[in-house]
C-alpha cells in the first residue's frame, strides 16, 4: 500500500476567463470537464485534471496539451504512471472529501492521505491496459448507439412519410417522384394512403375510453390499474400499479384491457404511449389514460405515426389546462393519421421494430460493459483479482459490432 502523496502532486490550475479564451486550439478544463478552447496550453499533455471547486473530485483525462483553470488541480506524476493513476483517481471516492460548507471544495492534503494498492510496475501497466480496453469498447459502443439513433430518426421519418413500395424499398421522395404522391390534410402522402381520423382505426366494439375515476389506494389481491406515472420510456412499469377492488373493476368493465391494446395518456404528460403486455390482460386504467383497441392498421405503425409532426401539433393544440394539462377523448378520436394498406403498415412497423431492437441490443451491451468496468476497477485496483489472466479474454470480448 502507498499513500498518494508518494505518487502524485496536485498542482493548482490558473485562471482563464471565458472572454479571454480564443475558442480554438487546446482544451481548457474546469472541474466538470472541458469548458472551451484556447490558442495556447498551460500544461504539456497527456495529463489528468481533478475537480477542486464545484464538481469536487471529478477526474478528466486529456490526450493533448491543456489548460486547467483555477477551479482544478492538475496531476504531476511520472509519465509512465499517468494512465494507472488516472484509473486509481477515477475509482477513489474523492467527492466524499468535500470539506466546504458553501461551494464544494477539495483539499489536496486530504487526497494525499489516501492509501492505494500499488502492485509492481508491470502489473500497473496491465491494469491500465485492461481498463483502457474496456473504456474504448464503451466509447465505441456509445458512438454506435448515437449513430443508430440518428439513422433510426431519419429512417422513421422516411418510412412514415414515404412508406414502402411494392418492391419492398422506400418510395422516392415527393420532390423526385411527384406522381407517387397526393395532397391531403396531412400534407403530401403516397397515393395509396388515406388521410383518416384515429377513431377510424379503432375497434367499434371497444371504443376509445378512459378508465376508473377513483380506483382507491390499494386492495390486496385486487385488479391491477395502470396510472399515467406507470407509463414512461415507452413501457408500462409494473412495480407500482394500483390494485382496485373487483367491484370497482366491474363498474368500469368498459375500460378493461387486453394484451396488445395501446395506451395513450390524456392527463398530465399528454401523449405518452405503451402497449399492454400479456401480464396485464384484464387489468384496468385510471381516468388519465385512454385505451386504444387498434384494428384498422398495425398498432405499432399507429404508435409510431402519433409521434409525427401533424399528429403532434394536433395533440399540442388540443391539450388544455394550467395546473394539470389534458386532452378530451373527442379530440383524441379526431387525431389525424395517414393510413397505408395493412400489408404496408406491417412492413413499416417491422422495419421500425428491427431498428429499435438493434438499438436496444447495443444499449444492453454498453450497460454490460459499464458494469464489467466498474467491477474490474474495484477488483484490479485493490488487488482482489490478479491482472495477468484477464487481459487476453477482455481483448477478445470487447470488439464492438459495426452499424
């Protein structure tokens, strides 16, 4: 074990007000990371910056020469130790050393008193290498996720405005093939599509309805009731559902759910949507949510189209209220929708779902890598795990897929 005062020296950064920075050149670092650029640097890189005021203990790495401002420390240490020390400092809970009562502050003397496990030099280098490999894999996966999000957004717009032709490909845009499109209340849409109101896509035997006015605060063994707060991130979250009595549920049998129904929030945050999973078949909803039993098109297509510009503007225009905003069911039923054939709607929905699944898969991979990195930092930087056997498997396991 070694005290940090034997390994590093924390040096004060120097002031560089925003109005003096040139906006180009070398990175300028504040306590929370890069805050600008300047034509000259204060410290030769690569190097480490530690937040001193504000974001206490936040550790940032610079590959290049840099300028740490006066709310930071820069780490003076042997060049060959920098990456290992970067990971050590990133892992240490430096934020807990905040000694101020006003603006958060980090006293370097407190940092110097910390003891860390210091293996032999070769092991330190391998530890840094392993964590660098994981960090690179995380950054590459996150970059791929950002790329997939951008691709999805562009493709989503194209699919929901141009659709898929008989050849299975996107139609050319209206500007290139005007004969394939027609004017409608929703703007230009493919000639084969119809401009309809949402109610034309709903099962007449199960019309658009809201749910229970007063479901109660809990009835052990009762019927689950979905609230607006349970609908977010495109899903119904099951951990905090209300349970109402069977008697109340029978009184509101009109709003009983079936697996596959689409829910649409009509109070509070208007317009959030989620599909009812099989586990909530025969559950119910509160008065703040509308049930959409879709039969006139692919429900996945309808859900995606509700996020397009024209429906979104309609929803925003007809959402009223100050303290609590809401939209009435009459207006929900009138939301304008462009309807393709059932076959084309399914093809569009399948492509959207494929993109979403790819994005979810990469997001899970990124989360898995972050967990692995967090666990390995604790194991390697404390000596709980020997570093040598880990290097080759990690190198093989962290190669991201291409978009």
